[in-house]
C-alpha cells in the first residue's frame, strides 16, 4: 500500500494533498477498500492488531449511523472493543473519527455503505503517513523502501511484533496486488509511438559514446528511411503496429535485433534488410521499453546503467507505469509534499535529461542539436527541475510553421531556467562562439513570439540596434529560431511588423546559412508576396531581401517559380532622369533600385534571364541605364552584362542604343560601374555592328585608359576583354593603336590573374593580324612572355596563346625568336592536350611556324614522336582538329625527309579516309595535304588505290576558290599516276579544269593544264577512250591566251 | 427650417474660411467637409436642445473606433487629450480641424509631436517608465509559467528606454523621442497605434470630403 499510495496515486498539485478525482484514483481506492475488507475476513488475528497511532480524519458519519457494539452518547461514539489498556479502538467525536485497528476500520467502512469511497479518500488524504501510524516508523520505513530482503523479524522478537510482522507481510502483499492490478489497467493504455521510440533510440545512442566506459557498442536502425508518420518499418509491417527495427550491439553479448512496436519492444529473428519475411518474427517477451529489454539481455548494461543512476531503486515496473500515466497527459504528483515534478523515471533511471529539444529535429539544419541532446548524461541533478507535462508535447514531432505553432511551443510549460540550460547546451553542440548579445537576442525572439504589434515593433527596433551584419549575431538569431519568427511576421498583415521584420532579414540574409533557412522555410514565397503590397517601403525592403537571398541557384529558381521575376520587373517602372523629383517619385526610384538589385541576383540563371525579358524588363533596364546615379547604374549594368550572355539581350543592347550609355559610363569614377560596363561590352562586342558602335561613341580610348588601373583585377579583366573583342574589327585596332594599346597590353603579359591573361593574349592575337603590330610585339619583348605562357594549363588561355604565337610567327624575325625559345616544341606538345580546341589551335599555330622557321625540317625531326603524334590526330572526330592537322601536315610534307616519315606512319590511308567529308574547310586543307603528300614517290598510286580521286574531283563543284586551288594542285600531282588519270577522266574532271584554267592565278592555270595534259597523254597512249571534243590544243590555247 | 440650415451653412462657410487659413493640410472645401462631419457627430445632442460645447470624450472615442478601428482605451484617451488642446474635455471645431490635419496628413515632425503627446499620459512633457509600462502592459501574451507576469513587460520597457533615452535620465523627453523616431521611423508609434493607416485615411477622406461636395 505504501508504494502504491505514494507513487501511483495521483495527488493534486495544489499542495493541500487531495486525491484527484481521476478514474485511476477511483479504481485505486476501490482496490484499497477491497483489500481492507479482505484482510478483516481472512486474517482476523492480524486485523485485531492495534495501530501505533490512530488513523484520524473528519468523517461524514454521525453517531446515528453506528449500531450495536458501539457505545453511543449523543454525538460521541466509542467502540465496545478496547485495547489492552482499555482505550476504545474506535472513537467518534464529530467530525473527527479515530480508528485503531483494521477490524474497526473495516466495520466502519461497512457502516459507511455507499459513502465508503468518500471515507477512504478522506482517510488517505488526511493520513498521508498511514503506514507509520499503523506499524510504527521502523516498519513503515522498510515497507516504503520495499526492501523485501531484510527481514525485520530478527530484530524484534516480542509477541506483539510477531503479529506486526505478519501484518506487515500482509500489507506488503496487498501493496503488490494493488500495483499489479493497476499495472494491468494501465498496460491497456501502453502504446509506444514513433516519437517515443525515436527518443529512446537517441538516448541509447548516447550510451554508445564514451570509449571504454560505454554501455553499448552501437545502436542503429535497419533502415535510414523514415516515413512521414515517423515510422521506419515498411508499411506492411506498420499494419502490425511495428515502428522500427534496431540492431543493438551490447558490450557483452551478441547483436540484438529489436523490433519497436506500439505494443512494446521485443527481439526479432533478425531483420537485416527489408524483404525476408521470416525476420520479423517475435523471439522474446515483450518489454515496455528499450532499456528494460536491454537490461534483461545484457547483464553488463543492467549493471552499469544502475551504477550511473543509483538514486532510484524502485522496481522498473512501477516506473514504467508512472511514465505511462504521464503519457496519458494527466498531471501527477510524484511525491507528496514536494512541489516540483519529477522527471520521467524512465529517463532519470538512465541519468538522462528529457529530450526537450526534440521538436527542433524537424527544423532543417538542426539535426545536430537534436542528436547531441543527451550529451549531458552527467547532469542528473538537473532533471529534478524538469517539467514532465511538457514531455509528451515536446516529443511529438511538429512543424511549427505558423505563428500560433511557434507560440504554442514557447508557452510549453517549461520554466525559464531549463530553457536557458537547454539553449546553452545546444550552443555547445554547434560550437559557435556566443556573441555578447546572445541573451538579449534570446529575449527579443521570445518577446516576438508573444508580443502584439506594438511589442513586436519595439523588439524589432531593438534588434536593428544589434550588429546584424556580424556573423555571430546572425548565427545567434538563427540558433534561437529567430528566422522562423521573422518569416511568420511577414505573413501577418501588419505593415509595421513586416517592415521591421524585413529590415532585420535584409541584414541577416548576408549569411548563407540564413538564406538557406529562409529558402527551406518557404520564406521566399512570403517575401515575393509582399511585392504586391501597396506600400513602397515594404516593396523596396522585400526586393532588397530577395537580392540577398537569391545568391544561390535554388533560391533563384524559387523566386521565378513563385512569380517573383515578373513582380520585380514591375518595380523598375520609374522615371530616373527627372531633374526635380517629388518625394513620391524619389521613392519610386528607390524601389526600382532595390528591384534591380534583386533582378541582378536572379539574373545569374539563364531561365531567369529569359523571364526578365518576357516580363518586359529590357526596355525598363534601358531606361534606368540613363539614371545619373551610380548606385542605380551598378546593378542595372550588372544585370545587363550578366544577361548579355544571351543573344537576345545582345541584340537588344545594340538596338536600344544602350552601347552609348555603357560607353559613357566607362568614364565613370566608380571602378565597379566601369567594370560592369566593360564587361557588358566584352560580351557584346563580338558582334561587328556593336563594336563599330563602341568606336562611334568613342569608347575605345576609355577602354585603353582602363588598362592603367592594373590594381583592380576584375576591372582589368573586363577592360582587356572588351579590348580583345573590339579588336576583332581592324578599324578598331587602328584606333586602338593611336592610343598605344598594344604596348600596354604587352606589359600585362606577366603577373596577372588567368582571366586577365586570357583576354590580353586574345587581344594581342587580334592585333598581331596587322603586320606592323607583329614587329611591335617583338620590339616590346612580348614574345618571350608569350612562349612562357605556353606551359600554362588553362585551356582557354592556351587556345589564345597558341593563336597569338601563330599570328606572331608569320613575321620571320619573330619566328627566329620563337625558334630560339624552343617555341615550336611547346606548341607541338600542346597537340597532346585533352581539349580539341587547344589541339586545333596548336596545329594552326604550327603552320606559320613551320613555314617561316629557317630550318623547319630539322626542328620537326628533332621532336621525338612528333610526327607520329600528328598523324594519329587524323583519327580525331573533330572537324576543326582534322582541318588544322591537315594544314599542318601539308606544311610538314614540304620537307622530303619528314614526308617520308609521315608516309611511314601511314598518313596516306588516314587522309584518304577523310575525303568523304562535306566540310569545306576540311576539304580545302585535306586537298592541300594530299597534294603535298603526293610528292613522295608511290603515294600518288596509293592515294589512287585508296580512292581519293573521285571525291577530290567532286570538290571542284565547290564555290570556294581556295578549295579549287588546292584541289587542282592535288589533282595535278595525282594525275602523274596513269591509273588516277583514268579515274579522273571517268569522273568528268576535264570540264571543270578547263574552267579553272581561266583563272588569273598562274600557278593554278599551270596545275589545271598540267593535269589535263596528263589525262590527254594517257588518252593518246590509248589507255583512255577518246574524249568527245577536248584536245590538248584547246588546253594549250587556253593556257597561253591568259 | 431651411433658413436655419442656410444660416448654419453660412456660418460653417465663414468658419471654414478662417480655419483653412490657419490649418496647413486642408483646402477650404475640405475644412467645410470636416466641420460638416463635426456637426453631424454633435447632431444627436444638439437636437435635444442642450447647450453644446463640443465633441465629448465618448463620442470622440466612438468615432476613433468606428472610423479608424482603434480599440485601446488608453490610447484613445490619449488621442482625445491631444486633440483637446485647451483641456476643457471637449473638442471644439478648431481643435477638431487642427487635430485631424495632423492625424490624417501630418508631416513626420507633426506626427512625432502628436504621438509624443498621446503617450505622455500625465501631460508632464515626459514619457516615464510607469507610463510606458501602463501602455505596454497588455502587449505580451502571458505565460502561465511565469512567476511575475509583468516581468516581460518590464524588460521590454527597459529595452525601449535603453534604445530611446539618449540623455539617460530614465525617461523620454520630447527630444529623445524625436531623435529616436528620426533614426528609425518604426518607433513613431512605439507605444501603441494612435495614427490611422493608409487605407483608413483613404476611406475616411473619401467618405467625408466627397459627401460634402455633393450637397
């Protein structure tokens, strides 16, 4: 009875010590009554035992209720039964009744009839120490402690005490019966839920840490996948109430495969992976919770877990029972007289702090804190302070997205202290240095959750006074859950709250973590929605915040998906060029400024560029481009240059006359603006008309001037890029040279970042197309750094460097320098580069090198494996590579010895294989290569056998005179082999050749004529059937006539 | 009857002319409209033949509630007090028009002055801790667990003082208030909504001015 009464009965918390009117208590009382009655009937002797002290309480019974056996005098009643000293065993002096034995007690209850429940309740309420009164302090103590091992008999041998001991035993039995009865009743309600199972597992995981001292080796789920209802068991097993499966590795026994189900936990036959149906079978008893199961299976665990928490030693059954009662959500007083709630015994037993932070687990990015929640096993002291009633609510996963939800959380009846304790714990786990304002922020966020509009605005203003740009502060706000609260404010209709919230958000959103959180919490949608509100301040702030958040792809996509681009474009509509603006118009401009900032952030994604265009953003940007304000211009030009990667924008920039404004702003005194302008020109000026416009608006000179700002590398990269693209137009090169651009560029060939180098080298390459400039490059000692750059790895740079080296090599003096620096070898080795662009560009560069080098043949031969490498590149599938290699081969083949090597490497069949191409560029260089390779005896016949003649004849149908030239040359060479002549004749080569003979190029005439002559010779020799009308005479006449 | 209304209209006309010269933000026609509304509001008691000195507190509060959705008693009293410049517990025509001029169309400076007066509950030119506490008392939802339910409000007051009390004398002078608001406009209505929002202003002006133009 002792344990039952103190532990299981649900006392009210008011402090007056009343038993609550709960079904639980009612059944408990009934049980007590039944036991008392039983005691009297079954053990008459023991029930006669006189209590050490009478039980006394105020009764509702009156004298008239008592019948025989009682001495009734007016109001007072005395029992006839007396103790050894003649004192009555029952005495009533209204309203108090004194009872001194179980028999009297039982009789009294009998008299009370229907009121006996009431009587029992009052009796127990007023005799909280009933056992002490019945048995005396010593026995009661033992019973309370439930220490059944210690037998009190050996200490007390008097006869009286023998009865006492018996009574003691009886009471003890009674106690146990009561408990098991209650347990039965409760166990009907026992139901684990996923959240509870989860937290159990989390706490067990805690035990796996701590090296040698750990209680378990490991605990893990069989499946990482968690269904939305929190279960991990596959759906067909969830039907059976199963929640999840665990594999636990205790320190002393083999692995335990455990099933957690709503009915309790038990061992299963070993579920390793989903699928094997047999594994789900139950192989052990069902336990109420994981620790109990583990204790029964792992002696080591049982032993050590008790060591960790020796304070509690009641049976685990009682404990789990009280847990269940709490789970039912009924407030319970654990120990009479104490005001504080006890922790859930299940947890206190393991020395754990209740996982109050569990709710956070659903919070993105907070998993860390959730898992480490129990890191303070040693903090057992704390637990006494924890409120139980908060436990069930906290453990249920809930997404508190709404303001109401947030408030509900915060109003969870946990006290201030524990909240703070918990917070500082979490803090430790994330290992962020607390900023000095941490507690202030904490308080502010708390007020934000609870405050009305006025308080909210005050708190937001106080928050704005913090150093919100500081990372520590941002992380604190994030850590406390401030982002969520701020986002919730956006969904309210209070303009002032929204303004305040956005003012905070726009600052803290400089932190990527916060941006990510805003995105995860669907905050962007709320912010975009605000763009529709009619308040300009609000729109501006929202746009500014979007500008900050949309720094990563997913956020940009989200802005587009919820219609943000369109709304942002609408903000741009203002008149920025007005001289005297009204305050209202000024506001419009400010809104537009924020809008364009947001668009700038968003424009880093191609589909957003398209969305801006579709929403009509280009003309609006064009209008803003005329603004005199640098702050406005920077994002506008920034957006434009970002979008200029798209063809449609480049056309728009040209057609809407934006080049003029861009050029104008090149002379701004703001580096960033200059940079964006130059960058925009860089992206647009590949177009001939655009680069003409740049010249027309005098944009070339400011570009050259920008080369002087060598300290700003971004600006330098943009400026050199613009110069490069503009210098594709020769008129621009001439103009540039008026300002000595080339000299400045050459000085930038060393010690520059890669993107500057790419552009500089590209520009020099364009300049080198003019003969005079090639000399300048040499004189300014530009070749040396260029050759050095050939050893770089950046492919874009290598393409440009090889191109430029090639362009320089056209000048023989330059070539001498290049050879001296072993430039050919460097270029040649780039043929091995993985990029086809670099390969082709290097091959192109080789052509002028070989042509202009003094002892080219020698140089080529000195490159070990070089010729084999180049021949093998004929197997490439890239047309540009093939064309460039063919061109290089034709240059190499001019040297007889090298040609021999090429022939050895089977250049003939490889070239022949390519002849089916229709690509004109390849045709040209292929024909050239074939022509040159024919110079080696035997190759002519091999080519013929490989079937190159017929396709070559077809090349003559091309309109390209260069193709004609090289094809004719090749055919002439091939015609020296009689068999080829026959094929040529069959393909009808003569007619086009005769037309070609009409050319003004003497070499070409001769080749064509020579070819025809060879065919004719074969015909005369009778190997070809006579041609219809053509004779040598005509050919000669044609040839000489020219 | 018609003569009386004609006379009344005439007097309104003249009054409007004088007032519109004194008050900044309203045209003459608008002032006329406002005075019209004023008399309309007084209408009930005038008909009973009692001497009418002006708009009393309860009528004024009804107006604030109906037209501008204000609910906070303390703030509404403050607004009345601010309108009633001569402290005679009535708002007369001049006070009415002048008050509304700030209330509906005031510049930032005017509104700062107005709000300060509303919040200065005892008219001593300072907003004291106690006054703040009074005004913010209901601004936080109580938590059942809190031992002292006013603790949060007290902290809020201290926080606000720390922010706005530039001269560190433990109370807000007008200069403190003005400086704080200039720095952060959100603080204008720091201790409770006492100005109408844009939609309510529009609604009110539409209702009063347009109605008066027609007859």
